């Protein structure tokens, strides 16, 4: 189950890079995801969820701006892969499946990045770019909440 959740949080990271670590940080901070003694214990530190939430909110706003680069350019794609790896690792750490979680998070991030871009483009043709972005935001946040509820 941990590897499946790592894959799903990777999809979230692919869709919205900072939403995944923000929600995982909140889960750790609230004690829903025990990360003490792991390499990612910092996600549960006192100020981490607040900092990551601010970054996630900034990402949600900046995604609406016309000057925001494509998620498929190297720096954006790389960030999504890194966040997928980080959060996949974190979700799988309590189960001891860190390598599988890391890989599942990366695979999920690739799918979330490319699939999210395709979904956004298809939605934008039908309802416009801003509504499409809001729909994608809601899907990413909803999937992240589902992952946390299944931890």
C-alpha cells in the first residue's frame, strides 16, 4: 500500500510540485506520518508545513500567470521529479520501502507532469486556461488529501 500511495503522491508532485511536499509535511507535523529518525524527518519539523504551504500557494498563484514556463522545461520537470522522489520516499519510509517509494514517486511525477499537461491543454480548449488551472489545482489537492487519509 505504501508504494501505491508513493506513486499517487508522485502524481500530485507532477501536477503541482509544491502541493505534494506541503501536504506530506502537514501529515508528518500532525503525527499522521511518522518520519522521526528518517532522512526526511525535517518534513515534520515545527515550521516546515507553514513554509511549504506558502510555497504551494505561491505556485498556485504563479501558475495562472502567462509568463510561467511550461512544466515540461528542464528546471520545472526536474523540480517535479525531485518533489515526487522526496514525497514518495516520505510516504514509504514508515513501511521501510524507501527505495520503492522513491522510484514510485518519480514515476508518478512523470505521469503527473505529462498527464497533467495533457489534461490542462484539453480542459483549456473547452473551458479556458484559468478554469482549467483551477480544475487541475482541485484535482491535485483532492488526490493529495486522499493519500493522507489513506496513510
